[in-house]
């Protein structure tokens, strides 16, 4: 299916198989695409603002430069997906699963990753300010150059992440339960005030 450039605003499109389909430059604002498969789909520059994509699967999908402001991706699965240069500010990815995802150079301020599992995710040079990683499993996640202003790491084990620096720790929020990689120490400003 090729919906390149199409407008599907406030549509009920959930529970479908969109594997291999094209949604490049499509506008899907406020639509329900939940519980669907997007394996190998192309959503380059797609507008997913306030979309409900909960429970969907994005295996080998390309979401380069996609926009998903305040979108719901709770319980979704991303595997070998590309989300570079995308914008998902204030989106929710609670209890989502990510494996080998390139999410570099992206705008992810205030994203909710609560309870998610991230393995091999590249956040290189992304804005993660005020993102919430509470109860999140981070394994092999790359934070090289990521902006971590008030990023919530309370109770999170960061010992298996890559390229996390002391400067990033100082900007972030943690607590006595936060576990840091060897050589890094807790910030004197922890825990952060509400």
C-alpha cells in the first residue's frame, strides 16, 4: 500500500497489517493505528502527532524525520528501526520494547519511557531533556553527546550504558537507587526537586 503524502486525520486504522507499506510525508494526526504491524514500512517525515499506536510493531521500519508530538506508543515493539532526526516530544513509550534502534539526533524532550526495555538504542546527540526513564531497563544504550537536562534516572541501573559522561550525570536527575557506570559519581543536586 502506498499512502505517500496522504491525509488520514482522525481515522480508525488500528488492528491492521501495514508491513512494507509507504507512509512517507503522510499526515496521520489523531488517528488510531494501534495493534498494527509496520514491519519494513516507510514512515519518513510522517506526521504522527497525537496518534495512538499502542501495541503496534515496527520491525525494520524507517521513521526518519517523523513527528510524533504527544503520540501514544505504549507497549509498542521497535526492532532494527530507524528514527533518526525525528521529533517525539511529550510522547509516551511506556512498557515499549526497543532492540537495535537508531534514534540519534532526535528531539525527545519529556518523553515517557517508564517501564520500557531498551537494548542497543543509539541516542547519540539527541535531546532527552526531562525524559522519564523510571523503571526502565537500559542495556547497551548509547548516550554519546545526548542532552540530559533533568532527565529522570531515579532507580535506574545505568551500568550497562555507553558514552555517559559525568557532565550528563550532573545535568540529570537520580537518587540513591540510581546505579552509575564505573568512574562516574552521583550529582550533588540529586535527588531533583519536583
